[in-house]
């Protein structure tokens, strides 16, 4: 173990300047010739320091031996490069699992785990934690053992929880690309994709044509044709905008010649 002394040196230069005192205690050269009882301790009356002199003193303070904090962070007498707990003081003798981490700092002191992985940050390493993600569901029955999901939701019932699955509905389309991530729709059909801002697939879109009328409850008279008014003039259950005979009732929308005009109203 490397230890060394740090020496602090200081240079002190003490200068003595010639000071002028009262006329009756100095001669014409400014040298003190006497100090009468009344004058001793009198305040100096001035001086220009022309006759300054001085001595150089070198003073050393021995601060004693010490180990750099960069070498032994926990101050246990073992430098960090050989310390099995560099940030926790220990005597290096206790390492039950012999995994390079002393018991004092090992999150699994009795199970070897060199990576010290602790998914849920509870100071118990995954190698010896019965609930790695800390969601209250033991790893042996958790459908996402490394991702917290107390509800254990599994949309496609494939045994892998939604929280840790990249295809929640199991339709073969990854969730980040799926236009209905919670409803299986491998074909990704989106009838109103031409509408600005509509990205929901038909399988999970409650308003295919984006006209503001809900498809799933029978409100929209034309599921695939936008109708701001949603009118049905002839009352046949087919909205005017998609009725091949909007003024003549024909619920069956029969069009024998497929010309777009229903037989009921075709001349």
C-alpha cells in the first residue's frame, strides 16, 4: 500500500524598515540611541524605509503520512485496485460467494453475481431476488419478470404480459407499427386513411369515414362515405351520400347492371 508524506513549505520574508522616532531618541542618521522612560513604546513618527533589510526563513510543516482519496475511497487501508468493496470499508476477509464483491457491498452475498444486476433497485440482486421487478408478483409466476406489471395484463393470452411484449394483440405486426395494437388486424386495413390525421385501422376505428358519426352503434348511415349531415331522405336505412336511390326506398340497394344507380329508380 502506497503511503507518502506531504510537505508544505512556506517562505517568509521579514523586513525591517528604519522608522523615525521622536528627535530626542534617534540620531541624525535615524539610529536609535536611547529609549528614555517616557519615550519607550512611543508611536513611530514616520520613515521612508530606505535602510530596509531582511532575512529569508524557510519553514517546513510535516503533515504526516496519508493515502490519497483517489487510492482508497473508503479509507479502510486497502487501495481501490485491490479492495473488494472500494466504497464500503471492510477487512477483505468476508466474501461468501467468491464473486469479487465482498459481503459488505455484495447485493447477493451468498449467490455469485458478477454483474450485480438489480432490476427493481431494492438492493437485492436479481440473482437472489424472488421478485426481480418488484411488482408484487413472484418471478416464477410473473408474465413479465423483469418489467413491473402488477395487473399481469396479457391481451393475446400468449403467456407474455403486454408490458414486456412487442406485439400485444399477436397479429404479427409489432406494436410500434400496428394501427390497432390492442386489436388483431394482420391486414392493417384503414378505410379512411385518406383523411388527414386518421391512423387507426378499421378494426379499432369507431368512425371509419371520420364524419363524426359513430359506426359501431348504428348512428352513421354511411359507414364508408363521409356525410356531414348523415341524412336518409327516403328512410330506407341507407344514408343519402351512399344510397344508389336516395329518393326511392331500396334497402337492398339492388343494381342489376352495376351502373351505380339502383333498379328502383333507374329508367
